[in-house]
C-alpha cells in the first residue's frame, strides 16, 4: 500500500521536507553554530523530556514482604491476644477462684502452661530484637542468613522436598550459605584479606553475654535458641492442653457443692484458649516456613530487586524491620516501609556494614530503569542523604571502597536531574569531594622554573579508573547548569585535574590494543572541558581564560588532532574546545602560537576520503579556523604562511566545506595587513565560484558568498572584474537584481543569516564605486527604498560576527547605519 494513501486515510498532515537540508544551511545538521544566535528555549536533549513510567503497585518487589509481614503479624497478634486472655482467665478465675479445689494435676498443668505462655508472650519483643541483631553482620552473612539461622529447623522440610526432586539437582543444604558468604566477602573486601579497623564500641551481633562461653552466648546465636524455645513452648502447650481436653479427668464436684460447680467449665475454657493460642502460633510458624523455605519469598524478592546474592542480607533485614513494626505497633505500620527509605536510614548509621547495605540498595535501585525515577526523587528531596553521599566520596580507605563506589554511582545518576544537580552542587565542599575521586596529581616537590611530573595514582586492588570515570561523569552532568560551571571553575585544583585527563599522545591514540576505558576517560574529560568553555556570560569568559592559561590544554588537544584519526569523536571535541576558547582574544593568540595547531586543523579540514555522513569533524575544523582567523592579524599571517589559499578556493566547490572555506577566506581578506596583498590576490580565483553561488543559492550559503564577494572583488582591477563577469556569463545588472531581491526578502534581520543585509550593502557599495552605471541600475530597482527600510529595521543582531547563546561577540567595526549612509550618498550623488 502507498504510504501516503495509508496516512491520508487517517487524517495525517503532510509536510514537504525535501529541501530541509538546504534550509538548515547545507551543513548536514540543524545544529546552530556560533555565527548565529541560539534561542534559549531550544531543547538541548530531547530524551530528557521523556520520563519513564513509574513502577506499578505489582512491580514493587518489597510490597510482597510487607504484605507477608502483615499476615504474620495478624496471626501473631491473634495468638498473643488469646494467650493474654488465657493468662488472665487462669490467674483470675482458676488460680484466684479455684486454687484450693483444683486437682493436683490440673494445678501443675495450668502452672506450667502459664509460665511457658507468659514468658513467650511478654518476651516476644525481645525475641524480635535478638532476631534483628542476628542479621547485622555482613562478614558473616552466610552464617546469619535466614536459612542459616534456622538451618536445623529446615532439615526436615528439605529432606521431604528432596524426595520429590531429581537426585541430579539435589545440593548440600549449606550451599547457599557458602555462596552468600563468598559474594559478600568479595563485595566488601575487594582488596584482599583486610579487616575493618577496631572500633571503640561493640557490634551487637558479636557481644559475648557470658565469659568462657562465647559461641553459645553470642547475640547472633541467641536468636536460634529463642526460636527453638518458642516452638518447644507452643508444642508443650498443645500436648498438655490436648491431653486434658481429650481425657477430661477433672476432679468430680460433689452434689450440693455450689462453690465448685463451674470448675469443669472454667478448666475447659482455659485449656481451649491455651490450645487455640498455641495452634495459631504454630500456624504462624508454619506459614513463615512455607513462604521462606519452600516458596523462597526472600529469594524471589531479592531476584526482582536485582541485588545479587549479597542482597539477601538487605532483604532479610528489611523484612525483620517491617515485621517488628507490624507486631509492636499497628499491623499496618509495616506497610509504610519501602526499600529506598530503609536504605536511606542505613546510610546515616555509624556501622560500616549498615552503610554498605544502604549504599548498595540505593545504588541498585538508582541504576535500575524500573525504579530509578522514584529512587532519585526520594534521594533528591532529602538534603541529609545527599550530604551523606557527598561525604562518602572522601572515604579513601581501601576497606571502604565499595561504599565510596556506590555513593559515586548514586550521585552520577542524581546529577542527571537538573534540580538534583543544583542541590548536589549547593552542598558545601561538594566539588572538593568530587575532585577527590580524580586520582591524579602532580608532586609538590620541584623547582620554581619547572612543572612537577603528573602521576596517575594506581594501587593494585583499588579501582581508581572507575572512580575517575564516575567523577568526570558527575562533573559532566553538573556542568549542564551555568551556575555549576562557575563552581567547578572556582574549585581549587579541579580544572587542572580535568585537563590532565585529556593527555593522550601517539602511543595511546594509535595503539590497536588500547582499552575502551582509557579512551572513555579522555572523552569524558574533553566533554567536561567543552561544556565549561561553552559557558556564556562573565562566568564563561572567566572559565575560558582559566582553561587557556593551563599550559597543557592546547598542546593536549594538538596531540589529539595529530594522532587521533582513529578517534574522530575525540578530535571533534578537541576542535570544539578550541572554537569556544577562541572567543577570547588572549586564548586565540595562544592557540595560534602553539606550534602545529593551525596546521593540524587544516589537515583535518582538507582530509579526503571521509564519508558524507561522517564529515562532522571537518565541519568543526572549518568553524574553528574561521574563529581563529577572525580579528586576529597574527593568526591570519600564520595561515598565509601555510600556503592554503588555493586549497581553500578549491574547497568552495565542496558542498560540506564551502561555507567554512568562504568564512576563512573572508577573514583573511579582512584582517591581513597590506603587505600581504600579493599573496591574497590568489583569492580572485574564487570569484566565478562565488558569483555563481550568489545567483543560485539561498540562506546561509548565499550569505557567506555575498560577504566573500565584497572582499574578493577588491583585489581585482576593473578590467579583471569585467572579464570575470563575462566569462561566467552573468551581467552586473543581474547581480544587482539578486541583491535587491535579497533585501526585499529579508525586510527584518533573520536569525539564521544575521549578516546577509550587511554583506549585500557592502557588495552594492563596491559595485557602485566600480562602475557609475551600476548606480542607475540600483536606483531603477528601488535600492533607495530598501535602504530606508533597513534604517528603520536595524537591530543589534546585525552588529556582531559571533554569538555566545543570545549574546553577541566580536562587534563589527562599521555599523549597518554607516554602511546605509555610504550607499545612500552614492545613490544621491548621481
């Protein structure tokens, strides 16, 4: 089916886009250049406006745990309620009213049940507290895992399950304990067998309650004992109560003894309450074991959260917290918990293990596409958490590498949101903390007349390159904001560090076996420098000054231009940095005075064999050369010494290069001193190409060609220009007609071609001075009326050659009004 037919049937609107490339200025892209103002409302990153869908209720894994905790709490509170009622019934009714008349067996049964259940009910919170503490030691995660705590109780269940499973898949019951132990050991001790330094306080999981019995009375082992006592007490209650309810061998009440007539009923009620309470408790434990051991609820949630084997510690601790809240408070209190808030609370702990758990959870959720938006939003509104993460960047102890790495990754994600990036940068000392991630320095020892040698810190076992990448990524995202760029520049020692990472050399760039991480580091550092150099306003001016004053900036970029043919992305970034630095006069002279920079730029500009869709480097090089030649007499002389005018004239016929070539030639003609007149006469060879382009092209290309024509024709005698017009087959009245039509087309200064009216007037002035009959031609075509229109519609937009955002730079020495007055005077004198 014809696409047009199918879309029209749906009521679609069709736009003619066949001439789009021409309308965008024949540069191959619609990206504005420094030679035209950029609207502040342009979208810099379309993808940033598309927000990911929030996770649905069913997609939040921890909700399964909070729901499980609520159901367990319902059973627990029901059992506790029945137990409390039975305790009151026994103490008030039986022991209070029938204590003397009770049978000896009933008395002891009631006493035993009361002691067992009373102890269990009133010590329940303490048991949960012990269970809590048993989950805190990360180093013993395998031993303290949910299965390890109850490894004995699971033996029967695992044995029954093994009967129904193939022998081939059966594994040793302790395999997961070992796996978790090993994974956590790797996660928290990458650098070897280092142990955490001793602290001045006890870890609750390691407290020996009694001397000489450390294993038995360690707090993490007490939870096992309490668990078995709970089961034993409930089982005893079931046995004792069942025996009495089945046998009903209560003391017989004599006839007429009214004081004892309700004794049997009271005993039946008590034993029934005790049995119901114990059965509910055992049902709770059975449900617990079913979900945890057989259904593997914790493993499933851990898998959905993608926390890895070490995440079981976090999941287990989260579950215990939720369960404790449901038991100790309202049964709905645990439903308010979520993994992100839980992890944020752990970050503020003084325990390294707790800090690591919290950091790893936030790191995983912040990097998960499904949960990142909500996670970053919660972190972003908590200044205390951001401050804690920033503080962790300064932790250089190898034993805290994992925490530091997690904090850096979280901040790298957080900085991607503009509001969050402002909060991060607004924290005192944030930039210094980020700078500490860049593991590169220059030794302070050295004479005043030399620069200390650069050293990249690299200790075995510590992943410094990862921290370098993350630091540069954070800075890159922070630099998206104008104010943050100023803070980066004001941070002592940070800018030279960033620039040091741009160093490459021939060995790195031409090496086939270079690692992607090395190129990635150079790329990110160049991106950060580029963003700083592109900053507008006074901040940008100061940053460009500081960047250019670092003695390695330009030479590092020169090496990339010279040896980086295999890395065009790096070359383009380096060229764009030079273009931005060229906004400042001093930087322009430094760039031109650095040996080989102009030559390498021209080598890239004239490079052949590049595909049409991959010539963005050549275009960038042309733009940089245009800037370096603008208003710089020294650079123009340096360019002339390279003897590239003939190549530039030839580039006027290359579609993707001709705009830049025209600008370079125009600047050479404008800013070169008179003693180079003979060298510049070579530009007259471009006259036919320029003339044809003016007559046939539009928009940006027509603008630069008109501007170049006004300069090229000045190097030609009257006879040479007449011969040129004749050879091209174009009459001067035809050119005059086109110029007048351009003025009529652009009655107001256009944004895309802000200098076109200025260039038309300059060329018209030359034509009228060249031949007097051209004055009559322009008069007949209504040139005077167009000049009056320009006088009424001029703006600051036409006064500048270069723009930084919406701010004009490099003001033209001659105003548009002055050009109009000159043209009007020529028209009136005739």
